[in-house]
């Protein structure tokens, strides 16, 4: 699977995974101004994953750096949310 990272922004490549294989709650983060991975990819992914939450933020591809306090808090709340935890 070499060059997948290079082609990831060019077209959706879903042939190497199947959404039903990912059963864990998933937080999908996407920026409205991302020139590398279009927002539509995150919208598609969040619809295909059975237990996904989509969060769209006003920023580009580096949102986790430029909006670190806001998105870091969001990720922390998602991970600590008891409703996302299945049986142990």
C-alpha cells in the first residue's frame, strides 16, 4: 500500500477497509477550509461508520495545531464520555 498517503487527498479510497469492521465509537474531525482532504470525505466517513460523531471546525488541515485548545477539549470530552464505552 505505498503511496496511499499521497493519493488520499485525490480520491476517496475505501477498498482497503470496510466501515462495519470499525465498531468503536469514532470522532471524525474535519476543517471547512482543508485543501488536502475535502470536507465531503469526512461527511462520507461519518455516515459509513456505524457509531461516528462528526465535528466540523472553521480551519484548514492543521486545525489540531491552530485550534489545539478547542479541539483538544473536544477530543478529551469524547474519550471521557461514558456513553461511548461498551461492555468491558
